[in-house]
C-alpha cells in the first residue's frame, strides 16, 4: 500500500483544467489566473475551450525549463569554461522627482476649520 502512495500521478490526457493544474504545481487557481492575465504564462501553455481554461502539462514543463535561462549541466567530463559578468552598480539613494509649480502661479489657499 505504501508503494501505491509513492507512485507519481499520471493522467490519460496531457490537458488538465486550471484547478487541477494549480494543484499539480502547488499554487492556487487565483495565482495561475494572475500569471495568465499578466502574460507571464504564454498562451501556448494554456487554452480557453468552451469558456474554461485548460493547461498542457507537457508544454508547461517545457516552458518552465526554458525560463531557467541557462543550459542544463552536461554529463561530459570535459573542462567547462566559465564567464564572469562585471557591472557597475550605483548604490546611492534614488532621488524621486517631484514636479514643481510654474513660477508666478498662485498658491492654493489654506483654510483652517474652527
């Protein structure tokens, strides 16, 4: 019985509804909706069918792997070259710009409540 509990969940179809996808990736349906509406998750990963949102597990995993931004480590024992990116970073305070009124303009009157 313990072996049955440890088996990964498999699906007959690659397409699952948004609620099930949220459960699979360990997030909420609302979080997936937000990522979808902001364009974080591209439309090729999800599709609206009959008013419901379905996700492709295979495409989601491919998109997720592609978003890492670096290639996977190779199994070869060859020497791998590395590169270091050096950049100048300004750590001074960031000044916010407050628009000033034009010269000669009248100031708004200040009223005191009594």
